[in-house]
């Protein structure tokens, strides 16, 4: 545990979760599941026993620094890495890796998004420990792969080499981003594919070498900060560094190119909670297959997700397969099967005032 660190990525806006997820208060800061804790707080708690609290780092947008501090008050300012602009996951991971390396060149790092759901937390911790044990000994890049339960077209897929041994760590063969349905069905039939959970484990030397090899400009940008990390000049340096960074994911920038990538086959009740439909799928349902949060009287309403403010009585009659979501002055009513239109709704809502998005 002495050299284990956790980096939680908490800078996204989560547009597909509108109207709950807003630019000034995205979904990772909400108690989406009604547990009394936000997704960010649940994610940080999940690493209890994996690393000490002073080894948890949050990478977020500058505008959310106060929200992070409020929800995780035990963090020091040095543990909240503020991005001046959004540049996807590669620069965010590089920033954290180069900063942590300055403090601990033997660091073994877990990188996780702030907005995922994990239902079997003990299994998750065991999986993380398995990955950490491997990366402590070898310079490999490890990702977690979830056993797929359906041919979902919203997830990335990882193909691994079936080596016949019973080890849960497998060499990665290919990455495929969000395939069409027929291809996803073929993936499932082959038995060689898992969902890409977007959770990574590596030692700090391995990830720095990977940046130097596959994203040398990014490596150079963040290596220049070595004398400024953990000083009052870090903020100014990062402002300049991010203006030079490409907008690119760690998958595109490193994982799809590297030769030393492995996957840990995992099954711990995972969902990336990207959409209203994914929240519906992981939530408890009543006898009419409805997921509800709020005060409701429902008539002849089935297979719907209804999330409204606690102090408001909502009466609904005759809905089948709908999303009804109200938050902070915005009410959205939309068929569950048309949830891909939410981004369109957000774009159009801007014309009625930026406070609605």
C-alpha cells in the first residue's frame, strides 16, 4: 500500500445524463443511486483498504475544485489536480502520472472514472489487488475487462489471447470502439472479447515510458513540469501545458498502440452509468418494472424511470418505457429508446438560456 496511488478522473460534464448533469454540477457530484453519497464519494470509498487517503488524487476541471473539496474534505490541495480546459483522458492521466512520479518513482497507480457503478465492491477490490500485484513486478499496462452479458453497442471491446492457462490476466490482442450490433453479436459468440471498463493499472515508470514512446510531445510537455509539481508555480505551468496538449483519449493515444497491454478478466457488477437507460438497468424496480426516485402516484405506467424532486408530487398515467426526469428548472419526458436524442435536447436548450444546461 505504501506505493499504491489512485487517480480518479472527475472532469466530464456527462451530457447524456441531462437534466441532472449540468455544466456547473455534473453527474459525478450527484447522489444518482439514492445511497446518500455522490458517485465521486462512492468511487473514492471503493479504494478503502487499497491505498491511504493521502494517495488519492482527483483530476477535475478548475470549475469543480470547490465541489471536490466539499465532497472529499480530507483531500489536500495537492491531491486535486485542476485542468484549465478539457483535453480528454490522455493529458489528464499524463498530468497525474508525472506529478505522482515526482513524489514517488516507485508508484503503482490505479486510474478510474468517477461516475461508474460497481455493485460487488469486494470482488472489485480483489481484482484491483490482482492487477496491482502484476504491475508492481512488471512494466505492463493493465486494463480491466468486463465479461459481457449482452451485445451492447455503447461499449468498447477488448479481444484477448486465449492461452489456455487459468490465469485471469491475459495479453490483449485488439481494441474495438463501440461496434455495430452485428459485430457486437459476433464478439460475444467468439468468447474472446470483454467490455473495456476504462479502469487502468500500471506502475509510473511503465506509463511514462508509454507516453515517451507513443505520445512523445505529451511526455515532453509534462516532464517539463518536474520542478514545478507540488509548488505554488504548478498552477501556472499547467495552464501553459494544457494549451499545448492534443485532445486525445488514453485508448487512442497509448493503449491501442502499446505491445505490453494486458487485461484482467473481471466480473464485479459494473456499469459505466453513461445514460438514463444504464441507470434503469442497474436500479431496483417495482412490480411494474418502474425505477422511481421522488414522490409519485402512478397509474398504468410500466418499464419507466422517473426521477423528480423530493418535495413535488408527480402524478403519471399511461406511460410505457419512458424517462421522466426533473432537476433545477428543467423537466425532460422522453421514450427510453430515444435517449440518444438527449445531446440534441441539450444543444437546443442552450437557446433558452445557459443556466438550463
